[in-house]
């Protein structure tokens, strides 16, 4: 069986661009868009930098937290950019004027970086109950109407089987976190597995464990992601 291709989550481009051996990356997930959405000019410049080094990699920005996360949702860092309005009306994938304003900014920056896909990281407040499901479904529909294919990374009470069924029903690619010793049976079939390596140089057993996952891709996240992804690609592609 062929090993899944690799993806990578990054917040700052410099460590990524300094790392050799990443040419075969399938996905680049721009987490900086979640915390501090870049304005269009900065997003455009970032896209140019990334494509100079990784021209064949699909860039996928995260959706800005002012669209997805309410002020009470836990999030490690929130940027300084903030449209005018009551903070309590932002986030949660709600149907508010504030969320619509944030989403319009997201559209502008996503187009500027040259992406046609984005990743919504749904917080714990978007639960598997009827309201959470309705908000997610509406967001997926809205994404497509705006010209973007949605991907989804759930957090909170979602269980693997529920998330897989919901993603399948709405034709959305699912990202699912797995531990350092992932159980292939615990991963929703066809999901992209998100791994956080404990060291930059993966051990052979770790490469083997990731390579055997029934995943669309293995997405490396965390501080060691660039080096670990390069090691995985070297071992699984011979590059």
C-alpha cells in the first residue's frame, strides 16, 4: 500500500522555507489566518514566497477565528486585527453582521494568497447538536457559494464516527488529530490525519506508523513539523 502524501500546518513561513526536502508536500495549511488574518497585500506576498519554493503544493488557509470562534472559545492567541463591532457578536459560525464582515475579509485574503480551499477549525462551542450541525452545514454551503471548497477540523465533543458521517454527508474533507502512536482503526476512514511530532527527526517506527494510516494525507503540525515532514517524505517517496 502506498503511504499517504504529506501536509504541513505552519504559522510562520521562515522555518518552512528553510527546510529542504518538502517539494512533495500535498497541502500547506496556513494557521496564521486563524489567529491574525493577513490583509490582502500581505497574503499575496506570502503566496508568492510559498510558490517560489513549493509550486505544486495546495495552500489552504485556516478560517479566521472571528468567523469560527466566539470570545469564550479557547484559542492560543488572538491577533490584533479586529473589525469594529461588539466582540460578543463575532465567531461561532453564527448568522450575524459581525461574522459576515469577518468572512468578507477572509474571502479577500484567501483570494489574494491564491487559494480556492479553506479550513474551518470549529471550536468546542460548535457542538454535534442540532444548532452546531446547522451552523456548520450553512457555512459549508456558504463557502461553496463564495467559490471555496471547505475542509473541516472539529474540536470538542465530536466523535470520530459522527464527524466522519457529517463530513461525508456534506462532501467535506475532514482533518482528525491522532496521537504519537496512532491507531489506524481510530482514524475516520479517508480523513487527513493531523500529527504533532515530539522530535524533528522521526524514528523509523514513527514513519511506519504514519505511512500505514488509512488517511488521505498525514498532516504535520507543531514546532517540529517541517523537519518531521521532510523526514517522512524522504522515507516514503525516496526524495
